[in-house]
């Protein structure tokens, strides 16, 4: 069976739709992933720099989120911000506890019993 050729161009110039690339908000998801990974690194390695990176990138993730996409993933982004703040707090916790113990020791150098 012979193939039938069209004479000329079969496309109509009035029906041609120009290509427009899809716009996506990929920055927010990258910040979200960096915040999650660096908060886990802060919790496991007790690295304060990773904690500050986690807080910064979680804030960027929340603020660069689209309003239309906030219904689906807004809660997870806010929970990542809470995770980053908690990881940063836990990395500074040994210093706070040591400072609190120094304040409670007083001038004598012996620990003072906490009043209940």
C-alpha cells in the first residue's frame, strides 16, 4: 500500500498555539529539603551552624511558598520550621544547662538544693 502524501503543509497557521514553559516554584521545595536535612544533622551531630542553616532555609521555604500551594503542603513547611527551631534549641541546651548549674552553685562552690 502506497503512502499518500499531503500537498503542502497540513497545519493551519490559525490553530498553532505557541509554546509557553510551565512555571514551577521549585525554590521552596529545595529550601524545604535543605531545612529538613540540616535540622536532622543538627539533632544528630549537635552542629550549631547546621541549625542556623536549618532555621534560615525553613523561613525561606515558608515565605517563598505560593498561596495556591499552601493548602496542600503548608502544614509540612511549618512543621519543618518548628523542627529547625527545636533542633537549634537542643543544640544550645547543654550550654544553657551548664550556665544554669553555675548560677545555682552560688559563691560557696557547692550545689544548692533546689527549693520545691
